[in-house]
């Protein structure tokens, strides 16, 4: 490899990460996450509102939860996809978590 092609390779690797690595975080997503953290730090009422919803969920379902991220195991892939579609029709974008992310028959 000559020095000219090596220079190009280094340039692409250092400046074109989202082109080379399709799983890298795009800059706008990182900026949005940073802005969200700043808002959460300064507007504490938002965090309190989330925790109030978590407590309401626990009271309504009887499911003990300790996080605002709640994983409900529904079993098969079909059930998880059906639940996801039902929730989307109700206005909630909740994706089904299926194998290989979770073991078979433990879809969420």
C-alpha cells in the first residue's frame, strides 16, 4: 500500500465513521441525546413525572418495577409482534424484542 492510499484510508476511517460502521451513532442523534440530558438536568419535574407514571403502572398491574424501562415477557414471537401492533394502534411505539436478542419463547 503506498502512502497516498494509506492517507486516504486514514482520512475515511477518522472522518467517515457512519459510512464505514453502519451501527455508529449519527452526529444528530448524539446531539439530541446531549440536549435531552441537559433538559433532564434542569427540568427535574420531567423526571418526577416519569417516576409517577412508573408508580401508577405498578399500582395498576401489581408488577413490581424498579425502572422506567419495563420489560414484559409475552413468550412467542407471534405474541410479541401482535402486542407491538396492538400498542402501535393505541398510539404507543413499542417494538417487539425477539431472538437472537432474547432466548426463544421469552420475547418481550
